[in-house]
């Protein structure tokens, strides 16, 4: 290290110290275990805050010396552990907050519970109107299968029923008729999807990638704009109690963006939000490119530290939880998933040449492109598009993404690192779905399922998200957004209803698990200069927890509780 560089560092430290002494901090937090998550992963005792930012980190004695009586509040941490505010790299907050607005949805872990819920709804919903079950994934049912068309017919013979799981759905006979689906029906809009059939050519009720054709109207309670805002604010507070001070919304649209803006403008946004705008995928290419141009021109492209439109989102394949992720090798026959074709590899939603045009236009605007890509085949298609665009427009600074990236290959891990592609991965899926995935694919084929250690060892960047879709409540939500259960999953590679570990060679250390939800995610969403660690100059976003995550018994990690959450030096949650 050069003498000039050392001199610059010393000057910066002196300048911060001098500034801290000239104008006293508004608050100091002392007597704790402050896990800074700086580059060296330093653990200190105390820190000082002024103007919503951290101005100094050090010993309790040093921070007390900065305090001035009558000006500085002194908070004694009592030996408790402090972490940077946590960041979730993938949520769908506006929709999740409204899911139970009409009525509470019970947990469902068996086919019987699914059918009992539908039966209960037949007593409330008028005959002829839709009943739907959303995002109760078959991987999370003990039977690990779809309810059959016959079971839905027997339970609700006078109602159209949709058991919807992401891009796929099982419909009963009335629902098929409502959608005009018959054995001769085919897609006519140029988009993806098809109807699964029995051996005799008749429909078995399972639809693949056809959500746009299933128009469900119901007489559920109508929400006002005030309802939308109050429930979104309620969810933001629940994110705070879980330890989150920032999230990335990976499904933004004009309505949701407007609601975030309203909360921000009236000072009710207690979580920082970055936005990835969901692009149209069906229709003339000119209209899709025009939509990208409109995103680039949106006022929220200007970052204010609370709300920032960072780019776009698309959907390349279906779901691993529903049997339609696009794989490099065939899925294999499965009655549970409704797969009867030996060559079936899943559903590819966007042809490669069309995807290339979309990525190129987003890159020309200097924005991040990310796409839902569950299967290793979908990831390969997306990485190929990034590779081609990179020859024209260097993309490393754009941090192009792969959303989910559940199944990977060694080559995909290495190519992502080389191109600077960032990976938004959901540990909840290992915890909740590994049992069914191992049964379907076999243990060996999951070697590069959530290969977190390999990604980091290759020099790549990955961060943790929940893909929170429905319900409020960090453990009752679909998917759960409790970050400590997720951290525990990354460290132990253990799963619900599964004995043993899922490729423990890909486990993270505790340090890496914490970085996964702080420093790494800040990089994924372009806020690494503002948040993600506790360092002088950064925003004072932090949490106080009830145990030492670095030394407590490993199984205690998942039971961690947040005691306090602070955003920009302001307490937004406390037990």
C-alpha cells in the first residue's frame, strides 16, 4: 500500500473525527456488540449518529467522549448485538398486503385442507362465481401433488374453481368452460402456455403459463385507495419488526409505484424501496421496447434514498414449485406435477431473439435488467443474452440480474461472476421445497441448487430475498420473510420434512449469511454507498437483536428476535 494512499485514509479519519467533535452527535449507542459488516467484518462497541447518518464507530469510551450533555442522547445497548438494517432483495409488497383484505386464508399443508377451504367458500360465494386458491404450492403439500379436476368438481360442483400456483393452475370443469378451454383450444396471441391433456386427448384441468386467459371476477370486498395505503403501511411496519429497513420490489407497476410515492411523500414509508418494473412480454416488439423507454424516463429513476426505480423485470420460465421451470435436461415423468412427456423440459416464456432485444434496450438506457429464471435452462438462455449484449455494451456496472436462479450449473456460476451478473436467491425455497425436489430430480441433480458458496468462491455476487407474495406475517406469509430462518437455512442447508442436509458443501458461514442480507443486497440494488454496513458516512439504518448470531448455538439463529429497528437514526420499531 502506497504512502500517499495511507495518508489519504488518515486524513479522512481525522476529518470525520474533527467533524464529530465540532458538531456533537444527536445520539450515541454504546456498550454493545456492533457487527459493522464493513469490508473487514469489524465488530465494535459503539457508534454515533448525526443527521440520520453514522459519523463515527469505535469504543464506548470514544463515543461517550463525542457526546455533549443536553444535546446528545446516550443509548446503552447493554451488551446486545447490533446489525446493519437487513435488506430483502425480492418482495411483492403491495399485492401481499392486500391478499387477506376480504377474508383470512388458513394455512394449507394437505389436499384435505385445500378441499376443506374450497368447501367452506362454497357456503359464502354465490353459485356460479369463482373460488380460487392462490400460491399453495404442491411442493409444500404433504401429498406433493395438485388436487385433481375430479376432486375440485366433487367439492364445488356449482362454482368455477382455480387452484393457482404462479404461472400454472388446476381448474375444475366449470372453470374450464368459463375460460372457453376445450380439447381443441390453442394459444393464439403468440405467447407461451398450453393445456395439459389425458392420454385420450381430453383436458385434465392443468394449465401451463395461461394465467392471462384465466379472468377471475368475484364479489369480494372492494378496497379503497385508503385501504391500499393503510395495508401497505402496515406491511412496511411488519417488515421493520422482522429487521428490514430496505426491500426490492421485483414486480412494480404504475399503481404500486404511485402508492409507494404517496407513503413517501407523507412521511409514512418506514422501509426504503427499490423498484423493478414488470415488462409486458406478449404483443408487438415495438410496444415492449416503448414500455422500456417509458421506464427509463420515469421520475423515480432519480434516486432519493427512499424510493428508486432501478430497472425492469421479465419472466423467462415457469416455476419449479409448479412443474414448469425451464430445464437443460427433461424433468422426468411425474404424476404429482402432471408431467407425462419424457422430453418435457418446462416452459420458456420468451424466445431468445426476443429476449435479446429487450436486454439490449434496457442496457442502452443504463438500467438493470432482471428476469425470473428458475430452471438451469432458463438461466442459460438469460446468460447467453447478457453475453451477447456485453459485446456491444459493457454490462458489469449495470448489475444485470437473474431472479431466483434456483437451478444452476458450474458454467452458470462462473459466467455470472465474469459478467458481473447478480443473483437474487430465496433460501425459503430450499427450506420449504427441497423434499419434493429431491424426490423429483434425485439428490445429485440438486448439486447446483442454490450453490451459494460456489457463487461467492467464484467472485460472484448473490443476495437473499423472500419473494414474499401473499399475507402479512414473517412466518405465515407465502413465502415467509423471516430473515433469521432464511440465514439458518443457508448455514445448515436443512429443510422442512427432509432428513439430512441438501448439499452441505454449499453452506454459508455465519458471516456470509449476515452479509447475504446486508452488504450483498445493498450491492444488488445499487445502494452499497448508503446502506448495508455500519460505517461513517452511511445512513443510520440498524437493528438490535436478542442474541449473538456469531456465537450462539446454530439452531438458535432461526429463533432470533428483533428488539429494535432504526431507520436513518429514527426508531421505527421496538418491543
